[in-house]
């Protein structure tokens, strides 16, 4: 999702890019992983990037569950 990203994924809400990028850096910091500011992740171990992505997914699912639970109360 950085500047050098070649992902073909498109966000449903393009305005969410900044929030997702910030979440990526927050999760990485909590895990003790330093992400380069230039967006090049070639020097980061695949296990670390996978761990970051897994934690982001886990948080997004938790947020969605909380929002859904609030709607059905």
C-alpha cells in the first residue's frame, strides 16, 4: 500500500487509504518491526510482512464485528 505498491487491489472507499496506511505503521510499531518510509519492503522478511497483514485483518474484522453488534442491539 506504499508508494511503490504494485497491488491491483482497489479500495471500495478510496478515502480509506490514509487510515489503512496509518494502521499498517501502528501495527508494525506494536510488533517491533520498522517499516521503511520510502515504501520499499524488499529488505523485510516475508514472515514479518505477513504478520503485519494478519494483524491488520484481525483488527478490521474486530471493528466490523463491533459495528454489526451495535446495529443489532
